[in-house]
């Protein structure tokens, strides 16, 4: 039972970190020029959702997660954001 509680706490910590990073990314997008702001915001939102899905999947609480689809999204994300 202790392992389950520890795993649950770790998952919640992961989700909190994801949301904190999301808040930082959106704040940065708000300071960027207006052009591309909506697209960047969309990419940041999608990235946060994918990361939450992965955290829940890793905890065994979400089955509808595809690593291949996430990798395709991440490739597009990095191309748009400029991390590629």
C-alpha cells in the first residue's frame, strides 16, 4: 500500500511540475510579439496535455497514450518553438 501512495504522490508531483512549466511557457508567450502568439500558446497547451497524459499513463491511470504520437507532436513542437 505504501508503494501505491508513493507512486500516487510522485504522479501528482509530476503533474504539478508540468503545470508549473506550462504557466512559465504561457507567460513567455505573452511577452513575445503578437505574431505567432496563438500558435505558440496552442503548442504549449498541447505539450502540457501530452505530458499529463504520459504521467498518468506511467502511473497506470490512463491507457489512451501513444508514445509514437507524442514523439511526432514533439518533433513539430521543437520545429515551431525552435529547439530543433
